[in-house]
C-alpha cells in the first residue's frame, strides 16, 4: 500500500529531448513506475549529450569521466527505470509487446509517421492492450504539420504568436528564454493522460491522447484577447509596462528592478500614497481605472522617477506598507533557491547518482501539494540501460539466456 496518486500504474516512456521526458517526469513524481526505453544504437535519449555535465569534478562543459551525466538527464531522468531496446530491430517487436501488454500508459513524442514505420502505432498497441492510454506529444498533432513537420521550441513560439506579445512595440520578435512550447505541452499531456486513465476505469477501454505543442501554446495566447486590444487601439506589445492596467509593469530602482501590479483603484491609490502623492488619488487623471489608462504614460513616468533614485528595499517597503502587490525581479539562480519553494519541494536539489551533491544544482520538483498523498522526485537519473536486468528478468520474466541472446543480437 502506498500513498502516491499513481502508484501501481506502469508507464512505457518512448520519449526523448524535453517535452516528452518532462511529461513522464511528472508521471514518475506522482508515483507511476516509468520504464524509459532508450535506443542503444544512438546512445539513448538525446538529452544524455547535452552540455553541461556533472560528475566527480563538479560541473563542466565537456565530459571528463565515463560516469559524468548531462545536467539535462540528471534532471529529466529522475525516478525512471532505463532499459535499452532498438525498436528498428525486427526482434524488438516481441520485447515491445511484452512491455506494453500489462502497462497502463505509453507516452511518445516521435515525429508523425515514425510510429507507423516502427510498428508501434496506437492502432498496433491497441491490439495488444486495449486498456492502455497512448499519449502522443508532437509539434503539430498526430496529423502532422507544415514543412518537415518537425518542431523545436523556437518554431512553436514563432508560429503561436507569443513572440509578438513580448518586447517593446518598435522592436523585433522576442524569444522567451524559458522554452515554454516544450514545457507547456507536457502539462496538457499529463492532464489528458490522467483523465483518460479515469475514463478507462469506467469503460475498460484506453484511448489515444493527442497533444500538440503549437495548439497548447496558441491556446494560451488566445486566453488574452490580443485581437480585441488591437481593434480598440490598445497596443499588443507594451514592453516593460502595461498601459491598460496602469499602474502596472517593471520599474528600475537604484539597485535593481521592481514588478508593480496595481490595476484596481485601491491598489493604484496605494501607489500614489507610497510615492508621497496621496492628493493625486482625487485627480481626474488618476482617480478611476479608465482615467489611469488614458494617462498611463504620464502616471508610469511619475512612479518611475520616484523609484529610480531609491534603493529596492526602500521601494518595496513603501509599496508593501500600502498593501500594493510588488516584488523584486530576481535572477533565476536566486529564485530557485527561495526557502519557500524549497520547503514545499517545488524545487529540489539535483544529485549525481554516484557522487551526490557535487555542483549545488537545483531542479524542478512536483509543484503540487496533496493533503493525503505523497509526491516526490527523489531517485537519481539512471545510466543508459541500468535497469535492463530488473525489467527484463524480474518484471517480464525473461531467462538469463534470453537476455544474453537479445544483447548478442543488438536488440537491447
């Protein structure tokens, strides 16, 4: 008996790079047994060859020792079992059948058409295990997309329109530093997978869950009515400030930057009191939200001049004293070491499986707290094929001779 939400569920993980492995990382953190299937002919998941690497000498741009691990794999491989299987080898079909026969979920992020060529499509897997939930994460959906149909995060950001929502109005497109296309699709994939598992409990039938990176990101772009903004003359790109919510934006202080969010009358009047101009709360330029929107540039200029000559600590204290939402703009390294997110295990230390905490690295946790369940990413990333013996011998029941034969024929 365990208290993990997905305990007892088995996930066959055919993913590589970021979008797919992040989905299966979350499923693993929720308690599923995730069997990561990697191709021995290509060195496994492409993330294994992403610099930088960490090992006995700490963090380095290039591998120095055989047991050095990519930080990408150190992060995305946690709580997973790694087995090797060359799905292009005809002998692999029997092994693949054994892996999925009693599994609950399969997750893949191949380009459209690849699963058909490999003989592992949803239609084929459904014949083996009709209860299985088969989740596909791709750039454009199972039907494929424009050009090569291959998707990278920057391609998805470009096509989704999100690049034209950031930056100053007179600048070129801005690529988000966080790979939001790669990270958003897996969240929807996990929601879809868990929903399909619940449905299968009632129907006895699995199904194909199809999530596209483009659709996931564009759906969020559509959450903000950018087309309506344009139609009424509001700018879609506003840079560091947001005139339609004034006062709202990023302002420079003497020794840093402050994020200010004061769109309501109460918050806005608190800002005016904080900067020593309480009388402006009754000024017809700033009294109501619509008035502040019309005078946004002037209002933001007034607040900016007050902030820029004061230390960040003083600025934040003044806003906080008036109950105004404001915060320091932090560097990523500082943000991921916030005591609050560490205490809630939303960010957790990354440790090398052999050498431990040698590089002071932080990685994503499972950012969901349950009152009656445990979630964790507390087992280190595996080496390539580290769990072949456990999965093939103990879980699938293969004999030592069968495993040796698979190795000799380069199947595993």
